[in-house]
């Protein structure tokens, strides 16, 4: 995109005058942006730094080892990997005129099947130009449609920093080159050479005034809470940080500390008291409260289950009494023909046995609670054939199911037999 505003034209001009990425910077990126591994497959190992292979007879499968060729200290990884293709970002932080500039360099590391060859390539893909008033201008190479790969053949030009979904795909969290040049206002607000695991552009915007607590956390060296705050976006107990600072207490694990504060709230403990908010051993106190909460909630769940069990038993008794009243007119009724005997299920226990034997849901779905249906069982020589549901309003057969909701060889005979004796059911119901 062509520069249109005065700011964009100034950025484009200054960008064209930036020095090239130096060999020293590239060497630092090669050394610090990639893991240094020795890949073991059986007795063979190869170095991810020089690509050379050797036979290791020690059998060491974890820990560190020294490459016999390049002398690099390597972490052992058991893998059958023969190729290598890695991409990482290196961020160079510098200041130009009134802009804080973040130069993002993509470094690629490759190795083919042939041993002893490691190739690197580096390309500057993006620049973020930020002013004291938090206005940002982006110079970058074009991306593909999926925004997951750069088009290296195209030059760097002005880009829109935020897409339609409010996402800034140019906020790159790369390895920061240690020689950092900052605007005076950033140094005044507490920033030095480390970004504490936070995306550089996000931290710069935060300490320039976009965030309420970032500058205070940075200046008081509460880096654990700063990292948590920048990733979570809020602090639920902001007064606690002031108490910690007054007592010289450094929060090392922001996420665990936030969980600990929520546990203090759960037990109604005073989060304005340094005795609670500045624990000597955070993990020990956190785990103690977690265990205490677990026991309390276990008791609550047990009591809830007890109440549910009582309610279920009471409802079951009511259902049984209601079913006994409804089944009274049908007690002793039998329909017989050619060895097939059809009887009503006369108790809830019979519903349970019928469902268990036939592997269907006549008991689980509580058919005995249905006021307008009569459940019959068809048997021959003591063997269950099918379970029949008859509607007592229409006196029609709703369904007749054999084992596993299938139909038996006697299905048509059973249907015909029940329909032929529907008058007996009607008289009993009346």
C-alpha cells in the first residue's frame, strides 16, 4: 500500500534509510533462537548445529552431550527424524527519530537427508513504528491469504496493522536481540532490555499509557504479576500489589498467586492483610487451601447426593403406590393361544426384570409412571418373547419389542392375539 498520510510518508522514508541487519545480529539469532539438540536413533546420533552424525556407545537417552565435531552442548532427543525445518523470529528493538521501532527478522534453519549440511536464511519481514502517543505504523511484506506465510519476493510496504476481526497479525513475539535502543519515555517508564515473555509491541503500548497497571508492575519489579496481567488483561485484586510492594514481597508466579487470592475470597480471609497476601511459601499455602476447599466441596456433594437419594426414594414410593392403584383392574389377566401367554407387568420389580432380560428401556425410562399405558409381556414356555405397550385411551398397540428392541418370530402372532383380545383389556380398564 502506498503511503498516504504525512506520518506514513515519514515512516516509509525512515525505513528506507535503516541499516541492513548485521552479521553479528544474524549469528546471535542462529545461536539463541533455535534449540540445540542431538537426535538419537538406536546408536546413531546427529547434531542439529553442524548436521554431522556419529555413533554413541554410551546409550545415554536423556540429558546433555557434547558434539564431537562442533563442540556444541546438545540436549538429547530420541527421534527418527532425519530432516530439519524450523522458523523463528528475532526482534531488533531500536529508536529512530521520534519512533520506537521493532524490526522482526524471520530466520529459517534447514537440513536435508544428506548429513553434514545445515542451511540458514534470514529475511526482515516486518517493522512496527510506534510513537509516544501509541500510534503505530506497520511496514511489512505481504502475507498469503491464510496469513501464515510471507511472500518474500515482494518488498516491505505500508500495511494496515489491524484486520477486520480486530487481530494484529504483526504483533510478533520473537527472541529479542540484547542490544536494545529505547525512546527516553520508555526508559522513564521502567523498560530496559527484557520484555519478560510479553510481546514487545503489547508491552510498549501498555507502558505508554494503554494499560492501568503495567508501568507500576514494571517499576516495582513484579514481573510475574506483569506477565499474568498482560496475558489475562485484568487484575481482580489491584490493592494487593500495593501491599506486596510495601512489604517487599515479590510475586514470582502470577497465575498461582491469582488463584491463591481467589481461594482467600472463598474462605472470606482478609485480602487487605499482609499476613495472608504475602505468604512465605506461596505453593504450600495455595495447596493447603486447595485441599481444604476440596474437602468442603466433597462434603457438599455428598450431602447433595444424600438429599437426591432421599428424594428419589420418596418419588419411587409415590410411583409404586400410584402404579399399584392403576394396575389393580388388570391383576391376574392372561391372554393365551397356542402356547403364547400374555400377562401385564404387575410390579416395578417385574419392569426391572423385563428390561434387564430384554435389554431395552422399559424400566430405565420409567414406563410404570405412564398413566395411560398398559405394559404386557409375551412369553412361551417361560421364555420372554416381546414386551407390548397398549394405549389405554385409544386401545391401540403403540409398540411391541423383542430383545434389544428387535422383533421376534412370533411378532405378527402376538400383535394379532392382543388386538383380538382388546375387548378384554377395555372391559378391565373400565
